[in-house]
């Protein structure tokens, strides 16, 4: 399951990613690469349901979060473990690349 985290405060965002592994895709609806990445993120949401939080953040609607995390290009996908950034991917990523990163964290 994928969660859309639009128009959240930075504090609410931190609460959402506070426990366990979280995969967060930062995007905008007007970007073609973002729309392509969203399909891959949706697959991850199904694959990791109950084991990881999978979410998207529209940076046009959640500017505070994007600024605090210094998101400069989209799509950007960040993997967090207990609210700490572990890995950042900038640009369109394959499902294989993201799966590898998530699996390594879930195995720990």
C-alpha cells in the first residue's frame, strides 16, 4: 500500500517515517519521470506492505519538507530507517535498484 503524504508539516512527516524502513518518493504530477517513478513506487508499496512504509510527497504541496531535506531534483527517492536517511536516489530508478536497497535494510 502506498501513502500520499501531501500538505503535511515537517513534524507530521517525521512521525510517519519514525519507525522501521520507509521509502519516500518526492515528486510532482507535472513531471514525466516522476509519473514513471510513481508506478515503480506503487509496486514497492504492494511488495512491502506490512514490512515498510512506502509513501509519495508532492513537493509543490509540501515545500517545507522538500526544503528541509534539500530536495533539488525530481524524482528523488529517499530510504529512511527509524527516521534517519540511509540512501538517496536522484532521478528515475529501476524497481531492481530500489528493491536491492530496501531488502538490505529489512535483512538487518
